C-alpha cells in the first residue's frame, strides 16, 4: 500500500493558479495500475528477431513484392508523382485493411527471420539500412510517396489532397516497426493498433504489397551502399510480418467495430482564445477506456486526422469530450476551435492507447499533465472515482502561464470531491521548478505508477525525472511520442 507522498521541502504556496499549489491529499489507496507500456516508438529496443518459437511464422497472405521494388530506382519519380496536390495538411494513407480471407483474430505477429549461418540477423541488416538512410530521410520519404503514387495511382485518393510535412507518417510508422522487428512486446500492439486504425482510411489487404514494394524500392535506392540480397530479404520478411499483423488486426476488428464513427458536436466551449472543449455524440456506441485517445477528422479537411484524448471517463449518456488547442498552421485544431459548432458532424476513428488504469492493483497514481495533456488525466481521475477506489492520485498540472491553466477549476472541483486526490498547479513563470522537475519536491514516488501526458518534450523529460525518482520504466505510461509529434496540428 503506498504512502502518501510527502513534500521534501516546504510545500509550495497553496495558490493553485500560481506556482505549485500543493493540496493536502488524504486518501486511502486501493489499487494500482500495473500495465505494461505501450507505445511503439517511445520504447522499443532490444535485439533478437522474433525469438525462435516465440511467434509463428507469418502467413504470406499480403506481403510485399520485393524484387519489383528494387528494380525501378533508376530515375527519380516523375514530377507529377511528387506528392503535393493542393490543399491542407496531410496524413498517412496506408495499406491494408481486413479481408474476408483474414478473419483470424488479430494475430500473433509472426515473423521473421531466422538468420542463416554466417548471415547477420535481420535486425542488424535493418538497423544498418536505417543508419544509412536516416541522414537523407526527407529524400527517402519523397521518393517513397512518389513511387507509390506513380505506380499505384489508385492509392492516391486514400491520402489527403495535400501532402505536407506530415506526409511521412505512414513511412515513419513502417520504419519504426521495422526497426523494432525483434521486440514483439512493443511491436505487436503497435501494429495491431495501426492495422485497426487504418480501416478508416479504406485500406485493404491488397494495398499492402504496393506499399511494401515502394518501401523497399526507396530504401534500396538510398541505402545502396549497404543494400544486398540479404538485406532485401530481411526487409521483405520484416514487412511481411508487419503487414500481416496489421491485416489480421484489421480483420478481427471488422467483426466487432465500425471502421469509423460519425459524431455530432453537441457543445463547444471556448475556454481561452485558442482552447476549446468540444463535446460530441457518436452515432453508435463508442466503447473506450479512460486514458485512451482517438483520431478525429473534421468535415472541412477530409482525410486529415488528428489524435485527441478523451477528456472524460466513459459517460452514461455516451457523450465524448475533447480538449483542443488551436496551433499555428494546424488545420484540424483550428477548425475544431474556431469553426466547429453544435450540429457539425465529425468522424472518429477507433480508440487507442494503453495509458489506462489497472484496477487490479492498489498503488497510487502520479499524474503529470502539461497544457491540454491534462485531458486524459482528468479522465483517469474520473475512472478511479467511478471504481470507488480511494487510492492516492497526485496530479501535477503544468502550464506556461496562469492563463493557460484552462481546466484548473474542474481539477479543483474534483479535488474537493475526492479526498484521495491532490492537484498541484505548476506554472512555468512562477514555480522555481517546472513541471517534470517539480515532482522532486514531493514523494517518495517509488510505489506509484506514473502517467505522463503533454508535449513530447515534456514526456521525454518527465520519463527521465520519474526514472530518477525510482519509478521503473514499466510503471511509467504515456502515449506514443511518434503519435504525439504527428498529431500536433
Ligand atoms: N489535447 C489532448 O487531448 C492531448 C494533448 N496532448 C499534447 O499536449 C500538448 C499540449 O500542448 P500545450 O497545451 O501547448 O502545452 P505547452 O507547450 O503549453 O506546455 C505545457 C506544459 O508542459 C511543459 N513543457 C513543454 N515543453 C516541455 C519540455 N520540452 N520539457 C519539459 N516541460 C515542457 C511546459 O513547461 C508547460 O508546463 C500537445 O503537444 C498535445 O499534442 C497530449 C495528450 C492529450
């Protein structure tokens, strides 16, 4: 049973809107989360191809077409291929989707490579390729999409009209997955999520070979100095595994969920000039867990999706709320903050993310929420409350200025209602320690599970601070950094 964290120094002034505002927090802990980390990008490492016997070999249903791929790197793709069509932002547009042929439940991954005598393991070959192409990542990206759209123009409509800086999300996801091909614990949930998420783009299994072919075509061109048959074979195996896991996950998901939901805006509350709380009513039941996020498409920017966390635990009226901050050049965020009104209909993708509460344990929750990253933290608090738990929940709510603490009143109301909850506001300009570091004034935290939500930089430094505070990596939860970086607008 965790003990309440005690300030190691004099408590910060109790002015919530200023620096760290401590709040006494009597409580009686009761359970704790103890899940495993999730995100792919953020965590992976560890080598060792899918361990022998660890995963069944991939089914070869929708794999790549390698050789074709390496063929045409001759010239750069034609100008028309260059992905810039015309309008707003971009998004991924991947391959895959379910198929009647793949009704098997979201599969175990499969995978890979059993290295032959004298042949470097696939992971080594893949890492070598990545090291070679990373310095020219932009060129690889442009070439990949150019190849894809020139050779497979039928796939172009799956992508947003304009392919901007976000255009490489598909490629990034694939490369991230390949890099962690030997870390199934991280890779499989990532890919299953990716496969399910791609249903809303209209991807089908037959799209996968096209993407794989262009992936390998681009890599072989820009990693020419290290490319050989073995390397190509390693990438083919990796991509075959990746695509199969995605296809299987999409097929399994198709049996139980729609590819997307329509959701009507029922309220729109401008909290600051650039932050809105948007509440929607999905057209069908939308099951999710507190702490998860979804992707949102507005009617004004078709096929441009951005991620937002649910700002409340599941409600009996089925409504969902999001906290949206309009960011410069953010197509979706500006539309949601400045244009959306009750009656507008959005599209939602499936829920995703594992920053959820494990109700089978009783440790305390240490939550760091920066800016609108406080949204899922609020959902987690409601979740703990609804489960009737009295475990300690310690929230550090960070903002750059007083004015940016747009949800402090809600948090203070929750604190008043729940004696086990403590909320401390940390304002950059007023606190002598900023958000992640501020937790060092309190503690000990080693018996807590940690939740970090906010800008990618805050998550990175937050994880460091939490590790230094004695919380093991597997008890620190946050959304995928890659998803966050890609969802900023
Ligand atoms: N809207 C939502 O549902 C969710 C949003 N997010 C993410 O949260 C972020 C919110 O952005 P803003 O409200 O503009 O937050 P912000 O940029 O104003 O920062 C909020 C807090 O994080 C701290 N911070 C920022 N960068 C940091 C760094 N590199 N190291 C340490 N601390 C840092 C700031 O000091 C401040 O206290 C976005 O990146 C968004 O993607 C995350 C989860 C859910």
